[in-house]
C-alpha cells in the first residue's frame, strides 16, 4: 500500500496487468493451431481462473474501503476492515496467484510458444509474497 495506508497506483496497475495476462492467454486459447489445442482439463482451468479474476474485483473494492476507513472511521472499525482485507489477501488472492503460477502459466507458456509468457505477472506475485513476509517479520497481522 502506498503511504498513508491508501492503495497505491502500483496495486491497481498490478491488478490490470494480471487481467491483461489472463485475457491475452484466453484470446490465444480461443483459436489455437491444431497441434496446440487445449485439453478439457486445461479449458476448465482457464475458465476457473477467469472466474476467479472476476471475483477478485470485489476483493479490490474491500481493500480500497479498508484503506479509506483509516483515519476516518473509529480505530476499532478501521482495524477490523484492514484485518478483513488482509484475510482476503491470504485466503483468496494468494491461493489464486499460486494456482496461476503452478497451473495456468505453464499452459500459457506452451500455447504462446515461450518459456515465460507471463513474466510480468509472475514478478508481481513474487512482490506480493515478499511484502507479506516483511509484514509477518515485523509482527504485522
């Protein structure tokens, strides 16, 4: 988060990058060459990840509301909102990112003909984990 507890532009940019990576992958998956067709399992994976990306929009709104509450809402309410947003990050966003990393990106790499088609998205996921380790190391949450 940016200074003052407000979501930074970087967070919003990262979310936009993730959506762009998924959409690019989905576009590529839509009309693959005959030898690059998706298996039924890969198609289900792509649909699942796309649905999870849609539901993450609500998570962004909750994180934004938690940040907006800081300095405005009573301290106990603000802390409760921040903890709730943090719980969303740990219980929903982090597992989603790990599933993308472990399951979706290898499929995208194969279809896009590269060894790291989603490098930008992967680096954002790594930054999330690094920040989470820092918070835990300093006793936050």
